[in-house]
């Protein structure tokens, strides 16, 4: 991270060392999220040795994807007291395909510990979703990040460069600097590679940077508490165990293939192109042959196939998945692959479960971050003349519940409440068929009296 030292300038070296250690963790979390890990390869058997890749269950990615689906769905909407501001924000989000891109970004936030949404102007308000490995904080206090640098790869004339855009506050203005580094981390002149991009620009009237950082809040396992940590940072050993058990299950089918023991005299031999003899048993040979053996047992063909230990492996995987759920804040069985453990996501969220509390925790942070993003959208909209100066900059996000209760759960719940005398027959019919109370009363009369 030689670029980090250049971006910080005279900042305390302790902060630089802290961030360097943090980004080493980010690279490790990203490797695990993509199916890697320091346990990914193991030694092969046999005299030649070598190594082979351990089969991966992909549990780290499954955890992050599940949390992303729980916390944000495409049905979420914007709400503002000012109709003009609300309409403008929705148009910007739609133009940037934000609701389609944000779940994938949120998944990377859970995997890497954080990420930033950058708001900028390019013939309109644009949104850039930056993952944690491409963002470096440069200024912060105990409450928030006030400055940062965004790294992006640029290829020109067959060479690779790193463009670092740094934002810093200076009184009532925001200073944006663009610096270019070659693949060795040495600074390059910007105008020689990218035409028309200013090295420095100042935007007056801004009291906050044009980005919002989204963190997981899981700072216990992070070397930089402000930036957060991966949701599975404390569950790496469990992820390793899951892959080892899954690899053992996969190997069970490789090593447990059918093995038939045949007499040595029934094995034929042929010479290959190198003059070496290759022996095989011809399963299609039906010709009678005479063999000189004293023991008739030597002539028998026997099946020596080992029994597959599938149940033991799947039980171990199920137990480890429950442990992983506990470590990342999900209810037991939330990641189960067996039918009947949990019928729907709604059944998990609807009760006071660990999953529900985790969802509420992350949604509160996501909501606060998105409110800041929408405020920045309105600020740039006013500066660009797309929004009147008196328009409100305050807006909130209304989360859509992507977990829907299935028919079997709804019917079972209505029948149990009716049997217990909690609800009437009419209301039970209404809940079972999903109709209004008036329609349910008509259905009830038809059932009893045959009225049409």
C-alpha cells in the first residue's frame, strides 16, 4: 500500500500502519468471499505428491447474499415531504439503476466490511458504488469520515495506471484532487495520460464530502474500527470446517466408486505404443476359458465397494451451518439446505428472532446512509440547476419486505387461531383465501345456505 503513504502526506504514521493492516484483512476477506482461503489447497495422495484444490461450499458468499436480501429489496421506495425533491431523487436513482445495483454493492459491504457511495456531476447527478478495497479514508473524527480517496484502474497505451481522486474539506468548501500513479506506485503527470481532467478543483458552499461510507458496524475483528469488518471475520474457522467437510463429502463419491475384485487369470493384457503392458478386465468377454486352480473361491468375482457415509457428512454440514448462523447474527436454520427446517423467510423475520434483530440493526444504518446520499443528490441538483434552491434536501427510504409468507403457513396460522377461538370463522376464511371480510361473509353464507 505505497499509495496510502502518498495520499496521507504528513498524517501520523500510526494511522498509515493501521490502514495498511486493515487492507491486508480486506484482501483476505475478499479471497474467502470469492471461494479462496489459506485452506483452499491440500496435498494429494500417492508417490508423486503435488496439491489439489479443496471443494468449496461457498458459505461466505451465501451469508453475505442472505443478509443483503434481508436488508434491501428492489421494492424499497423514497419518501420526502417535498414532492419535487422526491420526484428528482427517484429520477436520479432510476437513471443510475440504483435499486438494481445496490443489493450487489450491499453484499460486498457485508463481505469486506464497508463501501462508499460517491455522488458526482456529469451532465446530471451520477452515483458510483465503490467497494472497500478501492476506498481509503484520509480524514476522520470520532463520528464520521470527512475525507477519502477513491482508486480506479485506467489502461492507456498498454500500460496500467491508478487514478486516485481525493476529497477533503477546507472550511466551507470541498477540494477535489486527482493524482495518477503508475503500476509501481510512482506519481505520473495527469495531463500526459488523461486529457481534460483537472488536477484540482474547489467546490464552494459544501460542508460535507460528496460520498457516504456504509459500514457493517462489526468493528471487533477490524484493525480500523471506523471502517468496520466483514460479517464473517469471526467465523473463518467455521467456514474452513464447512469446506473441509464438503470436500470430504465430494471425495466420498470419488473414493467410493464401485470396485470389483476379479481373479488374476481373468485379467487380460495388451502392449501400448511405448511397449508397456496394460492390464484390464474385459466385461464383454463371454468365451469359456479353462483355468487351473485348486480353490474354487479364487474364481469368484466379488464386489468390494465401500459404503458411502453421506448421512454423517450432511449432519455435520447442517450443524456447522447453524454455528455459522449464530456467529453472523442469523437464526438457527436460516442457511439450512434441508426442507422443513424453515418454510419461509417471513417465518424467521416475523418472530422476535436473531435474524429479525440483525435485520433491524443493519437497516437502521443503511437507512441513515441512504438519507445522506439523497441529501447529496439534492445538493448537486440545486448546484446544477435541476432543482429549485428552496426544495427540501431531506428524504428517507421506505424498505419493502421481500419475505412473503407462503400459502401453507398462512392457512395453518388461520386455522390454529380459529380453533383457539381467537378469530371468527369469517376472518379465518378472509385470511385463508386472501379476500375482504365482506367477500368472506358471502362465501360463508354460500357454504351454509347455498345462496348464490
